[in-house]
């Protein structure tokens, strides 16, 4: 990896300042002749035939709803900044959900500002413009065009997103001078927050964040289409994994992780969350993302993974697969119990039902099986009342899904967990049973077996639709599917 010849700059300090030299750079400086040479001789690369991004009409509607909710107030929604991984390398940037949801833009340092005017708000998208060719930033700065790639010009950004664009380096001064009530999405841009420190309150800001979270509870047609794309790519990623299980056995769970990641990067933006590639007793660890354990024939592989689309919508699917291609008698018994629980949960996910109905339905089935197997003393109603099944079921049966894998997480409890399912909501249904390797309360043969089955469910006007129905779920169908893929 090559090294830029300067110290990192921030948007606030970069404007028209000479680029600083890196302490241990191999070039001691830039001659006047070279600096002058680099300013000229470049072709015009402005893009003049751009069309709006696919979600532009939807983001405009979302901003209109936001404007109507907070009349007369200045609203500030940052994309966030690059985060340092180590020394002078950064993590790949992933825009804040709130910003991407409202703009369709995903570039670092961007800020959406809605300034109150008569009858609504004036919208401005504050962005870094193209790299400066006068001060050498485009070829000397580590964030310059020749180092990390071309940025859109402000004019191009306006065409793409349908929002007037301005230079973000001017924003903090404007915010310091702002008067009247202001709300900001916190935790994303320290410079923006510092400029507003005497103008905002935690209570007002939390109300803004809650509104934006609850707005995502109902998905529009564009969002549902993106979620289906994410799921379809995820199905292909699961197929990829089954085809290389022999290579995973020869290496480790990391082969599975890498195989799925390849599909995510080829067809989408990234994985939507750290892939859980849990073989054997690792399947009993709910968020096993170390993925460094062995993959052995005779064990189960719990694969919980999702592709994230280029517009940042993610799938979230889990299958528990026999590495050998065939479930043992006990593995099948446990798997079928989880399948039956999931069937009950999916059936309960209906428009007008209470949100928690699908969870209760799945937990009832699992409690019945645990009593039937003699692992906990009944009756089932007693087990559920005391939550005794949770020793082996551990987690809730699902969550909202969207631009975050656990979407709408800061919505009010009364509109989420205590709310009612409506057409356009997308949620996961994912019951599981986990018998820890050191659990002395269950027979030895159960220990180390973990099973979870998870699908992404769209609530419709007349019921629901399983977006991930392309992956088989019944144990015999899973075995037949794996055999066909392995050839």
C-alpha cells in the first residue's frame, strides 16, 4: 500500500490551505514548478447526463414528512465521518441510516440541513466538493481524488439526489450563527455537534431520532424491492456455502465466512452484519462471529448471514445445516421442533395481530417440546409464565428489518414491541434451541447442539409473504437441497 505525502485533514481545515507534508514522507516537499505543473492539463470530467437515484422520489416524500413533523425548527442529519482503524488507515465508510434514508447519499462528512422557512423547510445537502486542484489536495492529500477516487461535484450531487448542495466546509460557521430551535441526530459528527452545543437539547434530539426510527417501521415499495434483492443474493450466498463445505472441513469456519462475503461484495455493498458461521457447539453462541473453529462432518453448521444492497438494505437469514448433508436422529428431532415453532410464529405474523403474537406462538411450541422431552417440568403454561424455557431458547423470536439488521431500534415501545403489525412491516421470525456443551441439566447427547431457523417476513394486506422462501426449511427438503448442490 502506497503512502500519501501529507498529514490527514478534516473538512474544516482543508479549504484552500496548503497540503501539509507527512512527517516521514520520502519527498521533502513540492517544488513550485511541480505544483504549477499539476494544476493544469486535466480533461473536463464533469458528469452532465446524470439521472436521479432510484429512491429520489421516496427520499423527497420522507423529508416532507420530517418537515411536517417539526415545523419552524432547524433539523440537522449528518452522514458521519471516517473512523480510524489504525494509524492512517480507516474503516470502510458506511453512512448513518438516518442520513441515507432521507437523502439516498452515502458519502462521508455529508450533512442534510432543513432550515425553517414559511410553509416548511429549505433543504440543503452539505458535501465536500471535488478535490481542489489549486492547492494540490487532489494528488497530495490522503483523501484526495488520486488516492481514494473521484467525488461528485456539488452540481452532480444536486442532479442525483434532487437537493441543493453546498460546501460542507462552510457549515459549522453557519450552524454557530443559527438562531431558533435546532435538532440534530447525535453521535455521528463531532464537529457539527460542537457547533450546535449551546443550541440543542438531549430531549429534542431524541425526539428527532425516535421519529426517524418509527418512520422506517412501514416500508414503501422501493424498500421492499431492495429487501427482496438482499434476500435473493443471500439465498445464492447460502448455496455458495453448501457447495464448498468440503473445503471448509479442510480449513475452518472462516472459509464459510469468506465464501459468503464474496457473494455479498459481488452483488451488494457488504454483509449487513458480521456473518455467524457457527459449527458444532459454536452454534450455541448466539453471535459467534469469530468464525475460527473447525467444521466437522456429523456436526451442524448454523449460518446466520445477510447481504446488504448498494442502498444499504440488508437481509437476515439463518439455516442450520448438517455438514455431512444428513441430520442425525437427535439433530432432526431438535431441528423439527424449531421448524414447527417457526411455522407457528410465521402463521401468527398477520396484519392487525399484536407484534409479540408471533413470539408467543413460537415459544409455546418450544416449551411444549421441552416438557415432552422431560427437560423441564410442566405444565407448559407454568413454564411460559416463569420463562423456564429461556434456558434453551435464550432470545426473542424476531425483530424489525431494514437498513439496520435490527431496524427501528429506538422506536417507542408502544409503537414497536407493544404495537400492532401493519402491511409494509418487515420482520424476522427466528426461534432457536441451544443446548450448551456444559449444560448438565440435559442428557449428554443434547449438549453442543444449537439450531436456529430464520426468515424475513413481509406483512401484507391479507397475511404475510416469506421473502426468503427460496431457501428450504423442512429438514428433508434441506437434505435434498444440499445433495443437489453437492452434485
